C-alpha cells in the first residue's frame, strides 16, 4: 500500500518539475497548476483516503477495538460513488451503520475504482440508539496518543469530504475542509512507523517496474472483457498513459482530465487521440458505438501505440 501511494503520486509530482521549467509569464503555467490541483484532490480522496483507512483499520484491530458491544466505540467505513460525494457531505447524518470488518489484509486492487471512502463513527447511547460521534476525536480518544493523533491528522490532510464532520454550513454555504497533497505525502512517510509499528516502504526502481508490468497486464485483462464504452475509454486512456509515460494514473479523475493528460504525451498519434475524443463526445447519445468502441479497445491492448496509424 506504501508502493501504491508513491506510484500514483509520481505523475502529480512530475508536474512540479514541468511548472518549474516554465517561464512564470507563460499562460500554460496556470493551466498546469490548475490541472495539478485537480489531480491532487482526486488522489487524496481515493488513494490517500484508502491508505488512511487501511492504517486505521489495522490500528483498531491491533489495539483490540471495533468489536460489537455497548461499551465499545465502533469505527465504520463507507464507500460511495463519486457522484454521491457532495450529497454525502451534506447528509452525513444519514450514513448507515455497518458491521466492522477489518480489510487491511485484503490484497490491493489496482483496477480503477469510482468509489470514495468516507469515515464515520457511531456509538450506542444509554437507550441503545446509534448516534454519530466525531470520528477524528474518537480516534484520538480510544487509541494511544501518538497513534490517534497521527491517524486523525492523516484524515484531515485527505480533505473534509473523506470524513464525517469535515464540512459545515456557514451562511447557507457548504464549506469543506481542504486537504494538502504535499503534507500528506510527508506525513505518511514520517509517521507510518509511529502509527502502526511498520516502517514506510520506499519504492525502488525494481519494484516499480514489476508493479507497472503487473498493472499493465491486469488492465489488459479487464479491458479485454469489458463491454461498457465508458469503462473501455477510461481503461484505454489509463493504459496508454502508462505505456507512453511510464507512470500510473489514479483512474479516479474525470474522463476529460484523463484525456487532457494523455494529449500532452507527444508519442501518442493524433489519430488515436481523435478516436478517443470522438468516443468521449458520443457517450451522451444513444447511437451505436460498437465499431468505435472496438477500435478504442484495440488501442488500449496495443503493445506499441506509436506504431498505430
């Protein structure tokens, strides 16, 4: 899971160097900075929150918490579609209690996912009714000091859309606490050992190459058996970006953002980009897209996209 954080953050960090190489008066600098901000928020709400969730579950398990019982505080995690995220923040009180099941030992799934993680905490009152508690304060209260404080800060750095209480209404406006990409990366690397007793594993070139190879193989397998035009377009864009840039995309971003990133790769033929954009523009209509979808899928399965067209 440490490897995934480093692998999926690499593309965003690379944009820092690109901005640094530009003239400060260049209009492209602002565009790239805005794009980086979008990618940072997407990373924190998905990969970052997933990392925080795994560590939180492990620490709860390690400290003997999370079991059912009137005297126990139950930490629960919920997964929601991206389209529901804004509604979730506004209706956080409607989050449904789920039985706590540790999943920190489940193998990671590198397939792009369209769900977000949302941390909430419930506790039974004197009448046996489940009521919501501040999950971050609860972590600080029920876990050893350095562990609870470290985990709470990790969730805060992911942003307010990732936990109950991360937003508030002021003058009829919903204000959501913003995360911080750079501080999150620094925090997880420096505090991982203190929080869970396991050092943060640094990704080396050999491991990165092996993971990218395995991910490319997994993406091809999923793509080959996919029939949804939207999903085929997303998987193809991600697979092509990894092929030409040697970096992994998170996959949580909007499709328009993914296409924009891919279009910046000079080794992708214009004819390929045109077909991807054509499929993207056609997703809203009901016309048959089978020939175009088949062609786009073939791009994603190609071993060398530069030889296409």
